[in-house]
C-alpha cells in the first residue's frame, strides 16, 4: 500500500525505522537489565547473607529502569531531540475526567473477560500460594517497586508500543490495522500465560484511550492506574 494513500492519525514526527529500533532496544535493554541485575543482586544476597527477596527485586527493577532509561535517553532524547510533545504527551482532545469511568471499566472488563474466556478454555489459575510463602519485602523496597511499576514501566511501554510502534504502523497501514498489530505485540511481550488473557483486554483499552484522547496521557494514566492496583494487591499479599 502506498504511504501517501494512508490517512496518518499519529503524532509528529512520524517514527522511522531508526526510531522503532531505538524504542525496542529500550524495551529489550530494560528486560536484560532486569535479568542481569536481579541475578547479580541474588548472588550478592547469597554471598553476604543479605535479604534475598529485597535485593533480587530491587536489583531487577533498578536494572530495568537504568538500562531501559539509558537507551531511551541516549537514543530518542539525545540523538533525535524528542521531548514530551514528540513522545505524544500532548494536550488531550477530550477531558481526562472521562478516566473516572474508563479506568474502572477497563479493569472490570479485563478481569471478567479473562475469567470467562479462561474458564471456557480450561485455563484456571493455580490455587496454591507456596510461591510467596516466606517471601517478604521491606517498606523501602515495596515503595520503590510501586513507583517503578506505576510510573516508569508504563512510561517505557507506552512510548515503545502506543507511540513509536503504533505510529510507525499507522504511517503505512490503516489505523485499525496498526492498532490491532500493536495490541498483539503488547500482549506477546507479556510472556506469562497466566496474565496474557487480561493483557488482551488491557491492551485494547490502552489503544482506544490513545486514539480517543488523542494523547499518550490517556493511555499512560489508564496503564498507571491498572499497574497501581495490581501492584498494591501483590504487595499486600506478601
């Protein structure tokens, strides 16, 4: 399909292949940084007798932030001069007060939809809680994890998926093809089968928020609220 026949609905500048490469290098660096630093922190904890849970968790999350944030800064910020406007954090075309119903609707639809489909497919969650038995985090570690998962992780993912990938595709295909491929890619990136059904619903809501609000603020705030609720529940369960 000729590019000049596409009605581009994205932000300025249109992402190029280089922008796309930097965005996913950021995402990959974050994952590798989390794995590497988490492993190193676990080895340190074993060697020194330190708190294993705290150190592994903090190492993984800090590795994600430092590695991913470093690539984001040196790639899209320093090299291409992108700022908040270029990243898509523009003035929304609709009031963000709509999020007062959008966020709970997203979480409810995702939870109910994933449960119904999972039950129909025979994918029931395991009832055991032995994985978290004896695993506790300090207040400082819990607060840091909450901040990272609520602010920084959604920021990286919104930039990579619903800004760069979405707009790169949108410049070449129809908006709805771009939205569908972006949602599939976002779901596939969350490789845990236990949550992928929910991520399908979440990713769909995030794409719709990005398009309806005309700003990455919409999808980012939905993403942050979802992560905040999930993280709070997980931390309280430890």
